């Protein structure tokens, strides 16, 4: 029978791993991720995960290396990290995606040093956007549990075979307790059947190489380029394109089986049907924006929210449809694309460039390093964007707006920075 528990986001992710019966977990601690793997270790020690190998390692790079190796042996695997630990994994993340391994990994988002911070923003998750993983963001602990289940189903689909990140805000979700429904194991197994690996290095009857081999009709070039590398990259791109359809299918099946839905599995709209102004955000920023929408609606502003769940692959066609009636989109980024603007804002502009309808897009940076994001700050940002939406000079200005700076309190002057 399903069981309702009060859990942190980290423990919700751990219970999801228990529900799917992960076979190999590699663990290296880093705040605020550590309780995920700690809880899984308790399940292993207590005998609740009798078929799980729990591997303690000496670094984050070793953690991802261990699950890559186990995935190549045909096991269902899991690991997790945050911030600088995630950055230390970077090289092997590329190997995981390039080898088309369906592993799942959680990111408890945290600011990257330096300067040092253990508090949340989204810079670490966005920094690995191009390694080849599917990436989804969540807004609640229930959504974290559910998204881990769905991510295994998507990653292991033969049309996809790609690794997946599930990203949730450090402390805001990772250490905050919420009610979470843990599903019956038999029901989860109906939704997620046993892994049928496409790479299994112990299957000696069907030997595979995890590196590209020379395809028929191609010859090795004298300069020593890896034959088939270009074609492997093409196949990864196509897999990402197929993944969008698979994610929608899995989201619908999940809703039918478990009764919970997160928009269309791609994004979660809130009061968006008649909105002339739309907020665009992910994770905790999107959560805070829901109350902002209610407040501004009471003031007579036709505003709504598009909370992006699927970040990679970036759902261009879905976003063109989502914003096809809006006059103005206000993007709140908890990250910076240094030298440009917020990453979400820049990517949305790219996605809508060729759309039949192109709303004005105004981006703001908020909440870096765990700085509090208040409703008043977001309201002021929206109102500023509305006031300036017809000002062409503002639209052409390359200045990036940061909300919530405390320059005077810290003894800085803008002209000194």
C-alpha cells in the first residue's frame, strides 16, 4: 500500500531510489546533498535494499566513475552531488552521456565557489547543461520523488538511452520537510520494469565497445580522428529530440497510474491562459512567483507563470506555444551567464527568435548564493518590466539587472565594481 511520510527533499529522492530498486549507488558527501546517499546507506544496512551495492569513494569524480562503470555492466545506478563536487565530476559526466548510459543523478543545487557558499542558487545545475544529460527541475519534495521515478523510465527508454539529472534547490527543498506519498513497490515495478541494458560488458556472447568503432563504409583518417565520433554526436542530439516526446508520454502514464501531474511534463502553467504578462522561472524562483501572480492579479494585471520543468532538452516548440499570446515575458534567473545575462533569459530569446509571435523578454538576476528572494522584489521586477516594455532604449541596453543587491551595506559603490 502507498505510505505517506513527512520527508526532506533529500530523503524523498532516497525513497525514490528505494522504490525503483537501484542496484549500485556511489557516495561521496557534499553539502547539501549528503543526506540523499546517507539515507540510501541506511536502507542497505537495514536490509531494505538487499540487492544494492553501496560504494563509498574518495571523491566526486570517483563517485560518477563508479556508477558509469556499473551502468556499463548492466546495473541500474544512482549518485548525487552539488556545486564544486558536481564540477569535479564534469569530465566523467561527458563520458556517461557519450556512452549513452541511463543513469540518474540528483543535484541539490548550491552556489559555486569562490567566494565560498553552501547556500542555493542554480549556477551549478546550469553549468552542466551541455554535457548531454537530460535535466529537470522540481518545486516540491513530492515532485522530487516522482521525477526520479519518471527519469529512470525516460532514461531507460530505447528511444533515449541518456543519463538524467533531477535538480532541486539546496536547503529550500533538500532540508525542508513536506508530506510525500511513497508508492507501493509492486505498483512502481509495473510503471518501471527491470532495466534492459543496451550495453552489458559481461554479456560475452554479444561483445560491445563503449568507444566508437569504425562504421561500415568509413575509413580511419590519417590524422587519427576517432571514426564515428561525429555520428555519435548526431545520435545524441536525435535522442534529446526524441526524449521530449518520451517525457510527455511518461508524464501522462504517471498521472494515470499515480494521480499526480506536473503540467504536461515539460512546463507547469499557472493562470497563464489569458495572461498578457508571463513570468518564466525554474525551481524555488517559480514557487515564489506563484504568490506574486496572485497578488498582481488582485491589482488587475493579467499575469501568469510558466514554470519550466524540462530544461534539457530545451523544449523550443512547447515554449513557442506557451508564449504565443504574451506581450511581455519577465524571466527571473537564479544564475548568471557571465558576460551576457541570465541563462534562462538568453535561452528563451534564442528559442523564440524564429517564432511567429515574439514577446518582449526582460530578464533579472535574483537570489545568488542563497540570498533571500522576496515577493516584493519579484513584484517590483515585474512592474519595472511593464513600465519599460515600450522603451526601445531599455530593450537595446546590454545592462543586466540584479535585484536585491546590498552594495552600500557591504561598503561598495557601483562605480568601484
